[in-house]
């Protein structure tokens, strides 16, 4: 597996639903129609050899001028955290590390399909999908990202229904050679009934039928990770360190 290709996809992923400004030191993503979305509004420092004080000052000015809180995501560079943290602290950024684990699909799914679940690909975000998202307190930022993403041909949004009621959802974000699983949510009133497992089992087979891309995802949620492992996802040998830093 080409980890550099995954890193490139991770860095540039927001360009699917946000605008981007290229700087000598990196990239600044923003979407003024979705200001509460962190994924839509953050910078990435790609060149650690640059003047980091100047880069951080420029990032602060850029987002403040747009009425946004400055935020920085990783570029997954070697020695990145050790290099950036002193500068982030100096500029008053709050730093947080996450326990995300990255997984690549490699094995046949051992999940059992719940035959009560009818799964469809949707081309718009309707009220039932919004209800699922809000049941997990994901908020409007997720809804706004999905509404922009779903317009793309290579974005596949799947929803699971029981007697006409949408109870679970997941998406596939596809690019050249890679596909990423996102937006996996089960309505809080329908959990513990195998619907998420059935949807992931279906998603893996669905992806295999439409693409030869490598399929991957990340998660920090133990219950979800258990499902992903049963679906045939195996941990990356070379893990990516996830973190963010923001300036209030």
C-alpha cells in the first residue's frame, strides 16, 4: 500500500467540500457557507522548513479576516508534532491528539447481513437522513458537508431502511486508486440490532463491485472498530498520527 497516496488524500480531502488557498508553506481550506465545520475550515503546514512563526501568523490573519477560528490539521510529516508544538504553544494554540486508527480492507467480511435492512444509494440528503445525523448530535456542519459532497459523481451515499424508515447511513469517498469510508451513523433509537454491521457488510461488497480501489477508513470508537475488523479491515502497518490545534 502506498501510504503517501493515503496522506495526499487525507490532506486534500476537504477540497471536495471547501475552497482552498495555496500558500508557500501549505494549504488553507475554508467554506463560509459552513463555518462551524472544522473539516471545512483549517490550514495544513506542508513545509516544516519554512518560517513557522510567519506561517502561523499568516494562518491566524487569514481565518480571523474571514471571521473564523484559526485551526490546523496534520500533514502527517515525520517529526511534525515535535517540530510544530513549541510554535503552536507560543502562538496560543490549543493542541489535541486523537486516538484514530487507520484500517485497510483486506479480507472477506465475516459479518452477518440483517435481511430486514433494505439498502439504497441516495442522490440527495432528505429529512430522514437529517434525523439520523441529529440523533447523534452531529449538527448542521455534517449535513452541510454531505449536501455539497453528494453532488459529486464519485461520492456514494448509502442508507439502510427498515419498513421504509432510514435507520443507518455510510458513504464512500472515491478518488484515483483510493476510497474512504465515512459518515457511518446508526440512528440512536435503532442501535444494537445489527443494522450498522449489515450496512458495512453491504458497503464492502458494493465497493468491490464498482471499483478496484483500495478501501480504507479510520476510527477511534471501539465498538465501531470491532465491526470494521469483522468486515475484513486490517490496521495499517504504518499508522498516521491524528491531531488538531486551534486558536480561540
